[in-house]
């Protein structure tokens, strides 16, 4: 569907992209070895000394390390404030206020943890739940409150000899904007992996997910409890790490929000909804592995949970784009049925054929083993859901080209392994979704929406 991109949505997208880039830049800057040694660590030690002066000596010795610095929260705050489209003097003032807020709250956090050190229950509650939630809410409240105040302040008048020309309204396809932002956000997500995979804030989120899953199990009369970020249930212990709750589906979701939100308000709502949405998905994923009686192959479903979910979302989105009204539901169901049928009937045989020449490569989660069948099933499903009128030659050409990329990619993997280069599971799953979508885009460039 051809729609007009309004100036408001364009400004909001620009703010989102710049804010994300600046936040990652601040993350990287604060994680540099020189910065940590000469800026972050001395500042953290100063906060510890100030906390001791305010609260007194801790009940038990507490080590104040780089993990206590609050640098992750500060990077998010500074990135959002500095990216907001207002005067730079106001941005610097907002950044200074945000820095003071984060440092002040973090000092109180260190002091309260020192006083609660004698009680493991209170210490863990404050350290893993109460203070992370308080810091997150305080930063969100400050940033959005500051933005609201900046919107109320009139911009200074700039003298001009002639009125500015009206801003052109361009007609673009939302799918083009979405595809571009998706590639950009996924690339940033991959490059930023060392940051969020070691982040204490993300680890705290993993702890919350484990606790929530335990509460759900107990409500269902299933014995369960947690020790930090480990969920203990009848099937044993399940460690929830940063890697378990960070998925490439997050940048894809954010790209959709920034592409389709028609105002800054809805964009903010969509961004804020990121945390509860993926928190809930993380709990569901953990429950699937903790309650093996619900499904026959829980390990496969858990490892590929986000990959399969993204496949369903892609099929439904393609059907909704091409077909109006209730027809989208019918075509979406058809696409999912095609994918399931191929995966169950033809998938195992097709995988054996494609993987037959594959040398020994590490595949701990089975991502490589499921890649050929998944990619082909997704290609067939999207074609069935959205591009039924596609010519047979173009359809078969895309299918053959997809198979060629599978064979070539799997042939390269042993060479990479022999050279000491090991692809992350996240990269394999990203390839599993990206390749069929690129094939579809290549063979359906002339396709037009049905409405």
C-alpha cells in the first residue's frame, strides 16, 4: 500500500535512529578500558565513599565494583536526551540533569545495599528487583518528562527574508522503510552484542523472568523456586542468561514501530511496550522448557522459539499487506499451513539431502540442522500468503536460488570452522530468516498490494 510519510513520523524515526546510535556510542565509550580505569571506576568509588558517609558503615563488607557504576543506565539516558530535536543548550542541560539523577540514585542504591548486606533476603530483593526497577522507572520518567517540557518551550524565532518552502510529502512504501530500518537495527544489534551480553541490567531482567516463571508454575501447583537467575522446577535447574532473553526479534519489532507509527506519541508507546512484550515472551519460552510434559520436543521448540515466532509474524504481515480485510486471515492461515506441511512431510528428507555434504561443524542448538527446511518452508509460506499470482518461472527461480545459497553457505561453514571461525547461533538464525526474505524480495519486485 502506498502511503504518505508525514513530517512527524519522519522526525520520530530520525530521533529513534539517532538515539539508538548515541546510546550505543555511550555504551562503547563507557566500556573502553581507559574510560573504565580513569573515569568510571573512580566515579564508582566516589559514589561508594559518599554512600558510606550518608548511610554509615555497611553491615558487612560490600565490594563496590564496575558492575555497581550504573553506566548502562546512564548511557541510555544520555543517548535519548542528546538525540532529541531541540536546542543543544537544552540537550546539555538535560544530559547534566540525567547524569545527576543516575549518580544520585546509584549512590543511594549502594548505601542501601550496604545496610542490607546482613540480610541475604533483603539484599537480593534490593539488588535484583527493587533498585533495578526504580532506576529504570526513574530514567524513563525523567527522559519523557524532560521531552514533554521541551515540547512546551517555544523554539526561538529565526529571522528569514522569505517564508520557508512547504515540506515535501513523499510517497513511499512502508515495506521499504521497514526493510531498511530492519537491516540497520539488526546490524547494530549484532555489533552491540558484547555490550548487552555482559550487561548487569539485562542480567537483572533475566532474573525477573526466572522469578515470574516460578510464580506462574507455583500458581499452577507445580513446585518451583529461583536462586538468582536460575529457575528450579521438577525438570531440574534452568539458567537464564543475557543471551536467553536478547533476540534479533527485538530490533525487528523496533523497526516496525519506527516504520508504522504515525505520530511521536504512538512511537513512544511502541518503544515502551518493548520491555513488557519481550518480558512476557521470555517467560513463555522459559515455561516451555520448564514444563516438558506440555510438548513432545521442548528443547527444539525452546531453542527456536523466537525464530519460529518471527516466521509466523512474517507470514501474517505479508498476508495483511497483500490482502484486504478478512482475506488476510485466510491467506495467512494458508501460508502457515503450507509451512507446517512442508516442515513435517518434506522437511526431514530435504534437510538430509542438503546437509549430506556438510562436514563436521559445531551445532549445539540444532540451528544449522533446521536451517534448510525452515528457509524453504518460510519461502513457500510467504509466497502462498502474499504472492499467489507470481509467475511460475519467478517462483521456481527464487526457490532454486534459495537452495543454491543454502548449499553454498553450508559448504563454507566447515572451512570457517577449520580456520577457527565459529558463527554464533544468533547469526545462523538470522541467516535462516533473512535469506528467504531476500529471495522473495528479488523475485517479487513487480508485485503490488491488492488494495
